[in-house]
């Protein structure tokens, strides 16, 4: 995997936004896979700014989010649909009809997964998937021991994840334990993947994902099997990487390689 160690959270966001904008320029009707959580927020801010500066248009873009809470209606203030509308979609020129999240309000949640997979197939699959990572190594809401062959489905959250995400809910508020999440196999079908992490809380999960054994105990380690992943982290999240110096060494050759051979992607 390509490991990019950026100096700051802002640089992580800028690098990720650069890759999104280059893709959209090349393919205006690109399909983006999007994530919620705190980590991608600076990316959305950066993309909104670039849109306002007329540098990128999302008019033809389609998006698919990784996951949604079960039992929260789309207009619920804590639903991931509301999170995406407020933090990104309302500020860009995307057609809201082209923004997709799993149906957390489905009458039959067992059908919501296969239906989402069908929508994804019809859209032609994801060109670029943005991922965050849980402190326990989850991607989307694929908790440790999720099948590496899993598809979009109902999942029960671990107590760690419920605790980590408590900050988004008021103390008296109902916090769902059940979710619908893209599966690991679904995620691995994206053409390109960017795994983002910032802050020291993510250092162990990043070390496990990049350098640990391939194991369902760290769902993000499944990304080792994907041929086109960039792990973009700040210094704090990179702190536990054993080969940190090597990744920086590789990065220092990048300009030379780009100049000589162009971007293979
Ligand atoms: C949530 C989301 C994940 C996200 C992770 C990390 O549970 N389902 O997609 O990557 O937690 O969140 P944060 O970026 O807030 O640390």
C-alpha cells in the first residue's frame, strides 16, 4: 500500500481533495464512496471551498455512503443522511437524487443490504472510496471479525464503537447499536481507496491495518489485498508504523517518478 505521511490534518485533507478533484476532472460523472465521522470533515470543507472557487463541479457526480444507523429516519438529526447533507451535500452543486446511503429506516432491514448492492451495481461501482478507521480497526461499520467476504448488511456495533460515537449523541438520546454497512468485499471492489486517519488515537489501528497480519480482527487490514490503496495519515496517526522512515523515503522519490513516468493511475 502507498503510505503518505502528511505533516498536519489540513495536509491530509488537501491531498485527499486533490485526488478527488483530479478524478472528477478526468471523469465528471465519477462515483464517490463517502464516509462519515470526524476524520473526513476537513476533506468536505476543502472540497466545498474548491467548489465555491469554481475549481470543481459535482453536478454529474454520484455518491454512496458506507453506512447508516438502523432505526433513524433520514431526517433524524443524528442520521448519517443528515450528517452528509449538513456537512457536504447542501454546500455543493450535487443532485441530491444522486446521493445514496443505506436505508436505515427500511421496513425489512435484511433486504436493505442487497438493495444497496443493486443500486451500486447499477451505478457502475465506486471509482474512489474514502475511508476513515475506527480505533478498533473497523472500516465502515465492519467491526472486528467481520467476514472479509461480507456484503452490505445489518451489523451489531461493538461497545467500543458505541462509546467512541457517543459524542455525537446527547446524553438522554437513543443511540442505535444496529447499523447497515457496506461489506468488506463491497469496499474492496472500489477501483481506488483512500484510507484517512488523523490523531494519536488512530496510531495503533493504522499500524495494525498497514503492517499487521491480514486478519478479520482488524478489518482495515483487508485493504492489504487491494492493489490501489493510499493510506493518508498525519504524523500522530503514523506514530506506531515500524517502517515510517521507508514510507517517507518512498514519498521523497515520488516527484522524480511522476516526472519520468507520469502517474500510473
Ligand atoms: C464511524 C464510521 C466510520 C468511521 C469511524 C471513525 O463509526 N462508521 O466510517 O471511519 O467511525 O470515525 P472518526 O473519523 O470520527 O474517528
